[in-house]
């Protein structure tokens, strides 16, 4: 399907997602109008994207809480009856139901959901690259199974792909069940874990390391936003919490059995390994190639140059180095064949490289 460029868009909602979309599209030459009931948020977003009022935008995008959708649907349709309408809410059945009750023809509305975000919100946290290499779900049909107008679908797909995301078609109900597991359940469990820290003393908290920080990162998310999302998708989340509760009870009853605890950890290893890799591709086990470098300017750039000479693809890297430490450890993640190839190349070039693991 050919996708025509969207030359103008009106975005309702100047939070993290709406402003990030505006930033990205403005950078691609689209005329962007940012609108928000919060004047301060609106003014900041307008300044960031160089917002320009539009009398007839090609697309009206709803980037506001789903609870506020019903109040603006008819108003926006009356203002822009020829526009294509798109939303980006975290739950899909609810907005489609609201549209079915509005003046907007169901086939002029595309329900979408970018699987991207940050634990900090607001226009001040917006990033034009927020959606790059992320999945962006869209629904080709409404709740009654009617197809979305091809022009509306084309506009939505152009926006998704222009922002660097990967478009994935999904039934609205299937979407809501899926995000309950991969997004909503992790948020609630992270918040519950972080809440256990409220009664801890300062000495205990001073021992916190990366494990606690990583598992509670999203616990810093906006409470108003997530309370709405969880309530709207409660029917899909509840069975998952019940299963989690049962598994937690089993773990509690197995704490004296080292073998049982090992099984729980191993099951977690298996589940973690199933999370897809970049661009939704099948998860891969990468080899880790350790390279010890001397603490002096230009070492990292030189290492990248050697990787280019060896014609290998670096999937990820980590750097371990403390101020004042005269050496640092660079660990490169590559395919097994590339790791062996690069190890041989670096040894030949005199680098302090160790066997991949």
C-alpha cells in the first residue's frame, strides 16, 4: 500500500507521547499544531515543535487520556470534517466504543498504540527519537469488524513508519489482552515492589543496587495516567494478577527447598529469553567479547574503527570504568561468528582482548 506524506497534523494533548510525535513529524517537514487544555503544557509543546495553527489539518491525532476522548470527538469532527482521525491510547476497545457513539464515522478513525514511553512524562520529557525501533500497534477494523478507510490507514502507517517504528496490525481485543501482560502487569508489579521501600530505613536503602533500580524504574510513572489505564483494562489484568498471586504463594511455600527455588529462577530465565530482540525479531543469544582499554582519550573511537575494519556488527555494548581507574572494560555484544572474527582481528592489531563468552 502506497503511503502519502501527511503535510499537516493537529495533535490534541501535549504530554510525552503527543509532543514526541509532534517533534518527530516537525523534523520531517510536517506542519504541526499542538493543542492542550493545560496552557503551560501547550505553550511548551508549541515552542518545541514550532506549532502552527491549521484551518484544515489532514490528520487530527488524539494524544490525550481516553477518559477525555468523548468530550472532544464531536467538537473535532465539526471543526475538521474532512480530516483523518487517529488515537494513540494504551487501551483500544474503549476509544473505539466512544467513536461508535460519536459523529465521527467509524471508518474515518484509526485506533493505534505506540509501544514506547518513559517513566517521566510531560512535554519537557519529549524526544523525537522515542519511537525508533519500537512496535506501534494499529487496528484495521472497528469493533464491528468494518474496515478502516484506506486513506486513513495510509496516513496512519506513514506516521508510524516516518517515526521509525514498526507497524503491527492487531485486533483491538487481542491488543488489550496482550498489553495487559507485557505492559500493564509489569507496571503494577514494579509499583508494588517499590511501595515495599516506603517503610525501609535510610541505611537499608543505601545498599540498593542496579537490581532494585532496574526492577522499580517504571514505578516512577504517572499515577493518574496508570490508574486510568489499569481501571479501563481491569478485566484483562485481573486474571494475570490472580495467576501471579498463585505463583507467589507457591514460591512462599517453597522457600526451604533450594531445588524448588532454582526451578522458579530457571522458569524466569526461560521467559526472559523469549522477549524479542530489535525490531521485534526473534530473541538472540549474543556472544560477549571483553576488551580491556587504557584510560586515555580516543580509545573507544579507535575500537569502533577496528570493528569497522573487521566488518562486524555490534549489537550492544557496556562500559565498566571508575574515575581514576587506569583501565576500563568494554564488553561488546555480537553474533558468535562476529565475536570470533573480531577477537582474531583485535589480537592481530595488538588490543587486550579476551575470549568471548
